[in-house]
């Protein structure tokens, strides 16, 4: 349940960052696209970790890599639990 809520919050973050980029919101909200770039960089690293270390635990690695790019650690956790 918590992972589903965290995934929903992640989707909300991506949508807000995209809206901030398109609408050029002022003030603190103008930093959302920059925060999204930083988060995307972290997700690239998480996807690389999955691809090189945990890909064998997946039935569909390409789909899981894409979901890790969107949801990050919230999708990656289930593979890390299997590996441990």
C-alpha cells in the first residue's frame, strides 16, 4: 500500500514539474523542473544499477527499467528484496 501511494506521489511530482516547465510558474515553483532533472539523474543511476546487477531477477527487464526511470527506488525495491 505504501509503495502504491509513493508511486502516486511520484507521478504527481512529474506532472507538477512538467506543468511548471510549460507554464513558467514564478517563485519556488520555478525550481520544480530543476528538481525533476536532479531526480531524473538519480533514476538513471538506479536504472543502471538494476540493469547491471538485478536484471536477472526480472521477467521483463525493459519494462522494469522504464518503470524504474519513472518511479525510481519505489519500483526497484522489489528486486532488491529478491536479491537479498
